[in-house]
């Protein structure tokens, strides 16, 4: 949707008409849309009166047309590029830190030729996709929330309050829906009327997300972008979708591809709560330990129960589940009756993948 604005200014016998045409793409531009600039060029037409000393009645006014180039909001990474070089090329007030924040890039991110970067920093728009970063109207959010509750009703992830507020829990579930519908993972708002929303509202189920080890008999997929955990059986079905909270900055949960869970501790002597030797009880759950029935999959990192599971990273490197969700996971794995620690990978029989990277959204 393009918005037009026309203004006229009259001064010293000169008529100046300014026509600004803006195509912000806030309704969700498609993948084939030209998003090289999200604000169209401005055309300035200046008309001067005819020379009053000219006695020729047919004398015409002089007209000058000037086109002011539009700001380029998307750049394509060229061979040999690095962020500082792109910042120098773009100019203006853009900084490396601003570019990283606008494009959700961390210090270890590697850019590749052909990548597209949003260089219009702080304009509340993803200029690469044309999608607004502002929440849609409350009535549109409520429609999305109802649909999300419908799609995830078969699973353990809690039902959303249909309140029209696109808060962290709504965006967490939007992100889970996106990867279950084959869309890129993001915790951003979903613009009303966008192609993504059309796909969401038309869906009657979600599919196994990309990245799941579907060749394994039982798999666990932790998506750090969405802060959700999917479990499933081969390529046949999703078993559960749980909310999770992964490692906070400085204690990140490492991305791993299809590793075997190798140790399970039922901690029956303390009602299932194992007290971490590195991060003891007072760090997490001072009442009775801080790791409920931990299932280890990558060194000291584990999937475990915890009383607090916010929709953002808060753990010390593990993936948290609510205790009742951890019980469901352990029961699904057939380990609920164990009273001793097991190190038998074949007995646990779970393949774990951790993918993505959490980025906060407004």
C-alpha cells in the first residue's frame, strides 16, 4: 500500500509542488517485492512565472523537475565485505552496533556474499522483508491468538490469554508456529494481512520443523530462537511442544546437531531435584535443588525441570522445562520407573538437536 502526500508552497511568485510517495511495505511485502528501498524518491516540481517584461502573450512558465533519490534501506553483501565497510559505504548515522542490532547479528555472526542487510536503523520496519516491527491492532492480535491456541491445543505449551496484546508469550507461540509452518524462525510480530498471517490462519496443523533428527526413533529439537522444544517420533509425528528457557548470555546452550542423550538422573533421594555442583541450590531453586530430573546431552548441559521457565534465556546453559513437562518427557522416554542414574544411551534412546539463536523483540 503506497501513501501519497502532495503539498504546495507559494512564495515570491514561485509555485513548488512536492509529491512524496512512500511504499513502506508494512502490510508484509512478498519475497519478490522490490525492497531495495522502502521509501520512494521524492519529486520536486518548481514552476516559475513567465517573464513579466515579455510581451508575448503565449510566453510559458518555466518548469524544473528535480528528483531526490530515495534512501536505500537494503544492501547486498559483496565479496570481501565486512560490517565496518558496509557502514562506511552507507554513511549517515549508521554504526556497526546499530547495524548488528537492526539485523540481529551477534559478535560471532559471519556474513556471506549475497546476504541482504537492513541499513535503515530504528525505523520500526524489517526493510528486507517489508514487514512492520510494530504490533498489529488488538483485534488482529486476538484473531492470531485464537488461531495459535487452536493449532497448539494438542500439545503441552500453555494456552494464550486472548487479550489482543502481542507480548512475549504470544510472540513465542508465533515463532513456534512459523517453524511448524515452514517459515523462518523469528519472535517478531506478525503483520495483519501479511502472507505469513494468511498461511497461519489457513493452517489446520503444524508439521515437524526443519532441523529435527527425523531419522532417529525419538528426537528432541530445542529451538533457541523461539524458546520452544519439540519432541517427536521419526518422521511420523510431533509428540509434544514445550515452552523452554535456554542459556542466558555468558552461559549459552550450545547448538548441536543430533547428539545422543547420554545420562539421566532421577534424583529419587530428593524428590527428583538434583543439586548442580557448579550452580548450587541458591542460584535457582533454594528449596530443594535446582535441576529436576536432568537429562544430559552435551557435556554438562542438560534438559531439566525448573520452577521458572520464562520465554527468554535465563538458565546457566541448560534447557529448562516446567517440572510437569519434564515428567512428561521422562515418561515418553520410558524412564519414569528408574531409581538410579543411567548412562546407557540405548536405554535413553533420545537424539537431541539444539538450533537457532534468541533475539529479543519489542
